[in-house]
């Protein structure tokens, strides 16, 4: 199993904090955000390699972070991929970046995909076990508990077995408080389907769009994220996560 971290964005909403520092390397509780991601996903058994896809502006930052982290954890195997974009104007988009890494021949196993700005309070070991059990694509979901709040996100309806029945981006009349987050598992066959998605000319940006395209074609399972989850998209969520993680 491999893990791909999406880290090619420019995080303009967090300027000036992210003018010269990529968002996943901003500090939460005294450590780069990415280290918290690695810590929680690293509890999954069978991870052989990490892949980070980033841009021209920040590739050196991640290369240096990998070198520093390996001094503490020599077993950590990681490659950094530079998608050569330089701004929001020429970025590839999240799905475009996954496709870019695939085009480099870097993926040869089942793939966990995670956004580098997603923080979890609890271990994701059970996510890995579930992915191995169902042997199909899996979307991480989080119960936000508010039909009003879910309107800002994607609302997911599932059946009794946890398979997706509907997936609606920013619904005006949501039917569920489950939101899809940037945590995915793609078995090798689904990795190949992502190539088809791109070849058909579909939107290469938000990673959830691939799931929207996929679930009517084949069953997509869901896994509920336990504990707390943060999508660091603003200074407010950054500060809140920093406060909570310091307390923990």
C-alpha cells in the first residue's frame, strides 16, 4: 500500500502565512501539520511508501522536510513529486496531480490519498483495515451534525452497508449530515479508472469529483472518521486546531 499526500495548492486564503511556506508545513502544536497527518495514517499496517505531490514553489520545502523527518524516523520512505505549476493560474488541480503522479509510474499498489491539510485527532489504523476488508474504493466521511453547516461541503447519503447512494456538492436542501472528506482508498483497478476520468476530459480539480463520477459506475464504500477532524482552510480553523492539539 502507498500513500499519496496532496500538497500542491497555494493556500491564498492563508496569506501572508503561506506566501513562503506551504500550508501542510505550518505548525500545529509545535510541529508541522504534515507530521500529524503522517502520525495518524502511519498507524495503518502495510504502508510501504509515501508520495507527496507539490508545486515548483514549494518542492524544496518538502524535500527538506522529508530529510529532517527521516532523521527521526529512518524507516520513513518518501518521494516528492514537483508538478511544475507556479501559481493558481497553471495548477493541475487535485485530481490532475494524482494523475500526474500516476503518469510518472510511481504507483504500483493500492493507494491511499489524503489532503495534506486534513488533521485527525484519532488513529486511522481502522481505516486501513476496512480498506483491506472491502477490497473496493473507500471514501472517508465525517458527521458534521448540522444540515445547515453541511451546505458548505458535500453531503453523502449511504445505504445500510455504508455504500454511497448520493453525493451532492454544496446542497441547498441536504438530506444527510455526512460530508465526504479528502481521504480516499483506491485499489489498483480504481487507479486505472482515474486515468479514464482524466482522459474523458472531466474536471481535474476537487478530488471529490472523481467519487461523484465513480459511485454510479461501481460501489463506493464509506468509513466514518472517529474523533475530531479539521480541514485547515482559514486562519480561524488553523488557530482552533492549534489550540485543540496543544490541549491534547
